[in-house]
C-alpha cells in the first residue's frame, strides 16, 4: 500500500490542513489523517469546530488500489512538514503504510518512519461533509461565526466559496481540491451577534449607516498607484492582462500591412506569442503550485517596478550558462547590416504617413532629403535605402 507524490504537493496538503488539527489532549483528532482511495490522496484534519480536507489526484500507476488510511500524530506533523519543506519541490516521495503500523515517507536522500496507532478511530469525514453539503437552505440564514477560526482558512491560500444554509448548521467551504466546514458559534451577549436575524442586527446600525449614500459600491474604492511599468501583483489581473494582450496583438496584426510595415507586423506577432506563452506557463504553474505562481507574479512585479529588466536578464542569462555578450554582439551585427541595406524604420513610417496624408487630400511640401522621395510612376512616397558612405560623400561634393 503506497502512493507517490512530489514534495511540493505533499507540503501543500499538510499546510492546508495542519491548522485544523485538534489539541493534544484528545488523541483521536490530534493529527492529520492521510486517506487513500482509488483516485486521490487526501489530508484531513478536524478540531470539531472546523474540518478541512485537501486532495491530490494520484498518478495512473497508483490509482485503483485498495483504500487505506492512517493518522500522522500531531507531535510528528511539524517535523514532517520541515522534512518535506527542505526538499526541492519536484523531489518524489513514496508514502507507504506497513503492516507494522508505520507510515514510511521515502525521499530521494532520506526517509522518515512514523509510528501510527491503528486503534484510533478517525471520524467519517466523508459522511460529515456529505451531510453538510446536502443541507437545504432554511429560511434566511444569518449564523454567527467565531472569527478566531477564520485564520485557519487562510492556509488554503486561495479564494474559497461558501454555502450557508441555516443559523445552527455548519458553513461549507469549497476551493480547488479543497473542502471544509465550520460550525457556527452560539453568538455573544454583546452587540449584533446576540441578535438572531439580519433585520434585528441591521437595525442596530441603521442610524449610523443612514448618513451614507445609498448606492456606493466597494468597486468604487480608490486603487493604489500603479508601478512605473504597470505591473500588477494580482495573479488574476496578470492572467487577464496577458489574455488581453494576446487579443490586442491579434487585432493589431490584422490592422497592419505586412508589405508596408513588416517590423510592426512581426512585433505584434511576437507580442501576442509572448503573452500567450506567458499565460499558458502561468496557468500551468498555478494549477500545480498556486503558492509559487503568486510568488512569481509578485517578484516579477517588483523587478518590473525597478526598471532594470536588462540587468536582470543579463545576469540570469550568465547564471544559466548562456553568453549574453555574444547575443548582444550578434544583435548589433544584424542591426548594422540592416542599417546598411534597408531604409531606416522611421523613414518607412514617415513615407507611410505621407501617403496617408496625400490620400486624405492634405497639402504639404517636403524638401529634398536622403530619407524619403516621391515615386511619380507609382504615385507614392517611398523610403530611400541608405547610400554607402563614399557615394554619399561624392554626391555631397558634386
């Protein structure tokens, strides 16, 4: 009976559920339950007031095995989390349940053997959550929740959806590969929590709230000043900006003439491709490791805000074993060749602008110059290829 999981995913399972363990005075709930069925490895913990379950889909080779489960003792959980956290996220760990009542965590460089008690009966967590999920809405629920327990849910590190069905029934939480519940509190004797309905609690604030406008929305609250390069630290906004960039670039490609401005056409193509690749990579990273995806977005925003992208790229290229100096030399050589054989890019765009002005019936005069000229036969302005230095000097002398 064994499953294989990478260190990062195992640490996520442990981190999302550790805060929900019961206290050390009640051994059956003091720990994290590892539970395996034919499709998933689960980590489950409950302290009776909250319950949380996180899951990881097993690789195909580990699926369709006989179910098994064991509880990691609470006093071992910190050491296990530290052991897993010291590994590279991609390192694989095999978890085995032995007949000698032990859990064996076999890593690439070391292993960890944990004694477990098979006599401890863990609650039917599937049945508990199934019952809570099946609850029907009773009237207009307005439960009181203990805010001290809210911090436990932050370990899920994602937005959670909630379902509230009654004042005296558990509130259900859903996330990506995560489910949990929190029992309502009995309410307090001071302030709105002692009231049993929304209307009665609301009435205590009517006089204060009446001084405000009736149509103010939280979306209207002021936003912080953007960084110099408009880099957001929100992963959702980053994803939206990347997708918008792809659509904008695609539209710009169709609105740009390849024959008239190849550089602009290729620039739009490169921009759209880069945004699409970045989105796909970010989406894949977020699915595998939401925590790392957020860290990358925040770190990238700081780098963009510094305005030192060239320095960052150069240093990272050297650290990765590449030769950025050779890249720069090759780029300068291509530019020199382009400058010697093709019209200047700004001259090409100037000719396009002059043609647009001519077609629009706008009168103008252009003095003789070495950059643009009017082709009478084609009836259009064209950019002039640069002349060799000796030719230009001879023409000037003549």
